[in-house]
């Protein structure tokens, strides 16, 4: 059985400090939802409130229509995987996975069958007689996930489960989690500050910042149509380029004048855009070296970042503004070189002083 989770106007305070302020969210059955945001944004607190490890000061949390925020953790039919593995060092892996089921008097043959099936899914069957001290960090994390799987809960909650792993192991375990998600039919909520984990694993991402939700959407919606400047900054590597611009209208669309005086025609409709200071946002993949074509503007290359399949050019425009452009992996551009740049105006974003965003009307563009 899986869970539809409803969070309605939930608030959380510690004394005079408000951690979550009137937050509402619907999570669908079988959905892999990722809470993404910087440290201190409230994402782990929200997860712990769903689990019952933190109280709800205002609002309500329901699963399949039943209110659960008044229930103790053990009665919520939820399994949580923590950042620390929290395995019993004196027990075998099989006993660690079975421990919770034994505590609620599940039949021995049922426990054995669930442990064996979870071990098969996670490819740790050969480790069941070992103890945690004999396992690598990645293997221990799989055991912690297995201990959650055997409970057959309505929902799995993951609180930054990969953050204790080294870089290579994080990548491998992330892939394993994605595969596991296809094998286990259950609602899953995953907390992370790592945008790559969020983009890789999520059906939908909840971007959180400063006690509230900034945006909810699929990974590519979040990336290509960020609802605010914060989202545009937080999601994507390198971060989006931002240039202070003055605006005019041409044929119903925004024409932006860059700080160096260059005019760039966008595909953003002028209607609804209010007067005041604005920044133009454009991702590095929408800025290319001219390579013989007529450039829109020019910049001096300060830094080259070679990433194998692509090269990032950190350029400085005549007014001192910085723009990151993307070139081919085997770029011939040199540091200190003056390069012509082509900016794709159809893939720009506009942000006002409060950080609100306007985009073009074609969702396929970003």
C-alpha cells in the first residue's frame, strides 16, 4: 500500500524562531519527491514532522485522508533512513534488518522472507551473516535502506542518506537508489542539499528557502523555468548568468539592454512586466563563442574550466560584468583572449528586484 500525503498550512517554531511558516504540499502515491534547499531552510524539519520526530505547531499532516500528526511515530506506517546508518554493531546484518519486525512480533517465516527479498533487491544477500564493522560505508547504507524496506511501509523518508559517502560512492549509490525506486512501489520523500541528487532521483522537486516553498515541479521544469531568482541560482551548475539590464518593448516582447550597451531581443512577452530594476538570466549553454559568426557582444576570458565533454569560459564584458559561456570539450580558446559571444535571446529569463521570474512562452526553451 502506498501513501498520498497532504501537508496543510504547517508551521514550526522553536521559541521565537520560525522554521516553517504556513507550508502546504501534496505528495502523490508512488511519487519520488525530493525536498531540496540550503542548510537551515527547514527541509529536514518538515521530513521529521511527517515521521513524527518533531511536533506540528500549526496545521495538519494526513496520509490517505487520515490525520497522522497526532499519532506517535510507530503508528504512522512510515520508515525513515537517516544520514547516519544507525546499525547495531553487535548484530549481524540479517538481525539488524529483522530487528524492527521482531519488536512488533511479526512471524519468523515472514521476517525471513522479507529480509531475503530486501537483500536480493539491494544485492547484499552475501553480507547477511557479517556485522556492520565488516562493511563499507556504501554497504552499510544499503543495509539501512533494507531495514526500512522490510517494514513494507506506506512511505519511505530519506534524510540526506548519501552525505556520509565519498564522491565516487555517492554516484554509485545514487544510481542504486534510482534503480531501487523502480523496484519498490512506494511513496518516497528524499531530503538533500545536492541538486544533482534531486535532478537524478525526483519525479518532482520541492525547492525550499527561508521557511517557505519557492517552487514545486519536475526536474526540468525547475531547471528551465525557475520561479524565482533563488531557484535559478540554486539549481544548475554553473549557476545562471545574471546581468542588470534596462528594458524596452519591441513587437510585444522584451528587448534588454545589457550593461555594456548591447541590445538583446528576448522571447519574453512585455505584457505584465512591471517597471523597475530587472536582471536578465541566461544559462551558460545558451551563451556560445561566435566562432566566426557575427557576435552579439565580446568578452575577455579570465578562466577556462575544462570538463571533458564541454569547456566553460568565464568571460568579462567591457563593463566588468561576468558571463560564463559554454564551448566544445576541445575548445581552442585561451585565457586572456577576447572572444565574440552569441547569446540566445529565446532562452533568457527576467527577474525583478523581488526575485520574481518571467520566461518565454515556449516550455521547450529554457
